[in-house]
């Protein structure tokens, strides 16, 4: 509709999307017919990043609104998956989003971003830096902690870095829904690492990473799991969430997931899982808790933003109640 109204619209459609190839081709053709410039990904790489950029000419000048997410723009999976979305008018993130689109569409060569990290350019290296920084802080006697939530953990370099961090005494708590090649709780190797997998009503799909950083804290969302295919053969993004309220909300969500005693299964050092022993009346069920909080937020928002009628009075006329 935006293209039909004369707006310039560019869409990147990844054809190599598992289970959705035919539907994506159909959507791409419909978009082209509406006047949208459609880019069919990058040769040799699968585009897995989820980002939307809106550029507006406003009274104060050009302004960018960027949306970053961990899940696809798909109304069907949105009903079944848990994901994170972040909408911002931050100038640096908006500039990074513009650089990303210019790179993908071939208008500029790949270059470093101001805030975000991209795969396969430097995402793994940035993660290794963040883990190593926590390891070094712990060796210097400072508090150190890593919280991470993702679909799968497979990458050997990142697993090795987590083992080194654990051996140094860093507290590492992971929420891994699917494949996890890391062995937690192994004496002398991963004693400080715990791994929880949640199987509940919704499919856990978000990727959120938090690093203590000496108490300052740095939180990120990402489209990428810690797997070689994501870090080497896909176009992915990792985005810092520096807005205090949003970052605090994400850390709170991580804590809820890692404390799930009803649907959370703890990975053991031999590869098996310890089944949860508490029923819902006694323990914390993270998905239900987050769902209830979301419903309450919507209820409060609707109550405080009710439709009001404000009349237009003639100039000089007094506004007296009947």
C-alpha cells in the first residue's frame, strides 16, 4: 500500500526460507507488481536478519525509525513463537539500519557499524570480546555474569570461550531451547554454567544476551543463534539495547526464563535433562508469567488512552460546560 501511495519502498525477501519458499516467491511477485523494489537476498549467503527502516521528512528534518527483531515478519509464526521486537528513533541505530540496507542492496561496500554487529562480518568476534571481558573482570576479582537466551548453541569457539569464563569463575546461565553442544556442570570445566530448556505452549525463539560489565550491564537482541551457519553463512544482526527501561525489561525476562520451575528442564553434564518437579501452583512458569504481564500492560494502556472528544471552539468563545 505504501508503494501504491507513491512512497519509495525496498524489500529484501529471502527465497531460501525453510517451509516458506513458495509463499515468499508469491509475496515477492505481489510486491513487485505494486511497485516495490525487491531484493532477493545476497549471493552465497542466507539473509536471516529482521529489520525494518522508515525514513520520514518531518518539520525538524529527516528522521529514521528502525525496528529490529528476533522473529520473522510472519503473522502465523507470530501467534506461535516468542520473540523480541525493538522500535526506536535513536539516530545511531537508524543510521546503522540505513547502512545495513545500503550494503545489502549493493549501494555501498560492507563497513563497520556504529552500534550494531553483523554476521558474517564481525558478530562472532564481538561475542568473543564480550565473553573475554567478563573472564578478565572475574580474574581481577570483579563481579562477572553472562545471561544468554537462544535457540541453539553449537559454535566451538564460543563454547570454548564460555568454558574459559566458567573456569575463571564467571557465573553463566543459559536458556537454550534446542541443540546445545556445551556440557554444563563438568568439574574443572563448566561448574559455573547452568543450561535450561523451556518447552511450553509457545516455541521459544528469541535471542537475548546480557553481560554484567562490572555492574554497568550491556544487553543485546539478535537474529542469530551461536552456530557456525548463523555466524559464517548468514546475514545476521546483533543490536544493543541501551535504553535503560527496555534493557531492564529484557534482563527481567531472562531471569524469569532461567528460574522456570514448571516447564524448564535443566541440562545435565551427561547430556540428559532433569525434569521439572514443581507443578504450576508451586513454581514459576515463565511463559504464563510473561503472558499475564503483557495482558496487564495492555489493560492499563487501554484504560489510560481512552478516546476523548475535544471540540473546536470559535475564536474568542468561552468554553463553558452545559
